[in-house]
C-alpha cells in the first residue's frame, strides 16, 4: 500500500455507496483520510486517519483539511456528496490539487445560479428565484402552470412540489418554508430560504453520468429514470437508456455544452434532464457521482466501467479508464413504504432471492426505523431496493416489474409502532 492518500469529505448516506468508494480508493493503491461528522464502523478498517468536523462550516472544515494535508502526502480530494461540493472545491484550491473551481462549485449547488449561464442555449424551462408566497404568485403569473417549486440548494428530491392550480401555491410555500431550513435538514445551511420555480416539463426523464478532466467531457452512461407523483422521489433507474441512438447523441452534445458553460473541470457529474416534444430540457446537474446505486452498481454492471475508481482518478489527476468491456442492461427498483409507521421488513422476496438476474437486495433503512412519508420527510419512505442485470432491455424490464408488483414494505401502523 502506497503512502499516497486521497482525502474524502464525508461518505455517501447509503453505507454500501460509501463502502464502495473506500474500496475503490484502496484498489488504486491510495490510503484514505476522512474528514466528516462521523466515522462509520464499516469504514474504520479502510480509513487511515479520521478528523471530525462540521463540514457545513466551510472555513473551520477547510482548516481541519489543511491540517491533514500538512501531515500526509495527499494526492487529491474527492467529492461524493452534494452539500460538500463547495468545501471540496475550496480544499482543492487551497492545497493546489485538482478540483472544481469555487465559482463553479456555487453554480453546481445553487439551482438558480446554475441556470443563469445557460440562458441562450435553448435547453432551459422558464425559471425564477422566489423567497415568499408573493414572489411565488408573481413567478407563476409569468411562467404559468403547471409548474414546479423546490429549494435552490436542495438535494435528493427534498421539497419538490408541483403547482397545478392556484390553490396549490399556499400549501407548497408553507411546507417549503418549513423544509428549506437548516433545522429540518443540514443540507439547507447553504442557500437557506432560496427557492426556484420552473415551468413543468413533460417527457422522459433521464440522467447523464460522466467526468470532466483536462477540459474534456466524458459521458459514460445515460440512465432512464422513473419518479413518484407528486413528490418526484426516485423509483427506478436503468442503464443504458432506452432512448433512440440519435436522441442519445443529442443528449451527449447538450450535456457537453452545459458542463462546459458552467466551468466544470476535474470533477464527476450527474446531470438530470427530460426528453419530450421540445427535445432536450435541462433540469439540474451535480458535480459529484450519482447516488441511488447508479455510480457504484448500475454503471459498472452494465458497462464494466468502474465509476468510483475513475472518480478517484479525476481527484488525483490520473488518466481515466473508461473503456467499456460489456454491453448489458442493469436496473434498480426501489421499494417504498405506503404509510408511516415502524418498518418491519420486506415481504415477497422469495422469488427474487431464487431467480437469476437479481444481483443485490438492499435494506435502505434498518428494520425498526420509524418511516415517514412526504411532505413530513423526504428520505425515509424508500426502505429497500433490488438491483437486476440482464442481456437485453425486455428481460431487465420483466425483472424490475416483478419487484414492483411482488415486493412490499411491511410497516406497522403508527399506533402499533407507538405501543411497541
């Protein structure tokens, strides 16, 4: 094992994703330094040194990071979580390491600042920044309905509200004023209270996974995406997309224009958009790997490209290894709780565990967790997930449909959970 280290700022919320990132660094011969709020038990054997820090306090966390960099031979700093993108950019600049510029990091986090440089590309929905109900009403008068309002600094589909009529505006704003605050979720310590209203876009939703290195944009995969109604929680992802090759080529072209215009470099990216009657319409882009098992499971399963290893390569300024060695179809279906209460496990797994094609079955919250549904909480409804792999799209669709119809979350009602 080399003495060269890579600095991680926090780990992904889903333990399997954090574990995969740590293993990727070790496979490449790097030891891992971790700066963050906690050191999970699974990470202890894989982390050389850990320093506790509130990474939302960027100036203090930057000082802790520079202390670590002063003690070790640090080759790069890696970003895997949305809220930590600005801190990782600040560390890279201060230490003279490869990384996103601080200005580009702000554009990656603030959904309004993200869209301003893209005006004129012909890919944007109508949009406007708002902070209160009066501003929301004025924005909707201009943009029209249906529309969507969400926190400008949100992540993970937290706080997305559809606006279908005038009666929906006040409840949406009431919930958002409660949600888009640090007291509700620490991610909102950045851009707290800032909201963005956008024209609602019809069409097929997808994401684009890739890297920017040396100014060159590399698209590794386009992922089909299904979300729930009305809160847009992720429900299913499939790699590669089933969109026609000509459409995919246009998606790659637009993606390259967008990340270049935003000044992204020395980073990974996860771009979300829709394809519909008006063609490509951009939603948002993150300067870190995709979550929801896309980067750590689906992309490698379908293409043979180890996304997390390449995220480390970008961080340390090493050449990418993104040659595909397979052309398979990988997907994930999430299991959602249908009511609030105590999560008691998953039923209907018998056929899933027996049949070939199912690669991973995950519990995304521990058994016994009190689950809540939106708009009370946006991170607890998803309790499980199943990854599948097949040689063709039709076969994969059948595997995922069997999960959708056959696997359920067992949730004790609130009154039973309270009595237990």
